[in-house]
């Protein structure tokens, strides 16, 4: 296969990988939002001032910045796994057709 044909064959995959990378970085560009837990806590305190929950959180929630970073890592790992599966399928097909 010529280098030009090889590049043309890989172009859609590279474009897909770039789109996934851009999607993974999108949350870091958006402003942080308050979650539903915060909204529920605010509403509960408005309805019953002085309310104390019976149970405490086991793990402190991550900061907004850390949460975006974890989401980006999760998306990148998922995209890598997805591309690895595609590569295995393509390799199997190439071996079968050869």
C-alpha cells in the first residue's frame, strides 16, 4: 500500500480521535455548576432550618476542577478502549482476507 493510500485510510480514524479528544476537553472549558446534592441541601435547610442529616458523607466530593479532570481522563480511557477494539477488529479482518 502506498503512503498516500495509507494516509487516506487512516484519516477518518484520526479525525474521530481528534473529535473525541476535543469532547473530552470540553468540560474543562465550561463553567462549574452546582450539583443536585447542593440544591437538595439548600432546599432542605430552607424548609427545616437547623436540620442535621443522620448520616455523613463517606467521601468528600471532588472539587469542580478535579471533577472535570476525572471526567476527561474517563473519556480518554473510554476512547482509547474503543479505538483498541476497532484496531483488533480491523487486524482480524485483514488476517482473514489475506
